[in-house]
C-alpha cells in the first residue's frame, strides 16, 4: 500500500506531487495520482511507472507501420503502365501520320 498524503483541503495528494490533488487511482498499483501522472489506456488509469512497464516491449509498433511499401509499389505500377500506354499510343499516332 503506497503512502497516502492528505492535502490541507482534505483531498488526497498525488503520490509524485505532494502538493497536487490526486484525480485518479492507478488500477495496477492503486497509487493515487494527479492528471499529469496518470494516463488513460482504454478508459483505465495507469500511473507513470505502471504505464512504462506495460508499454515497454510493444513500444516500437507504431513506427514500423508507417512504411507501406505495397502502396508505393502500386503507385509506381500505375505510373509505369500509364507511361507505357501513352508511349504506345504516341508511337501509333506518329506511325499513322507518317
Ligand atoms: Zn501504477
Ligand atoms: Zn502528479
């Protein structure tokens, strides 16, 4: 059980900020934390240390998803096909004229 400090107003203080009012309780370690020290994940409050422990191994996931090579490949395929069609059409047109 973490130490709970009471503010002069009677409210419970944040575990990391003794002078700040706690607005949430970490569901993992039951520490009372202020708005700055709490992070909501799927509507559930976590303190800083518990969030770090939870997010640790899965942190890189967001960065990796950004490079979508299939989309880039599809784009160049379309560009290449269009250029080829245009070139063929131009050659046929020129051939017809000459
Ligand atoms: Zn916690
Ligand atoms: Zn705090």
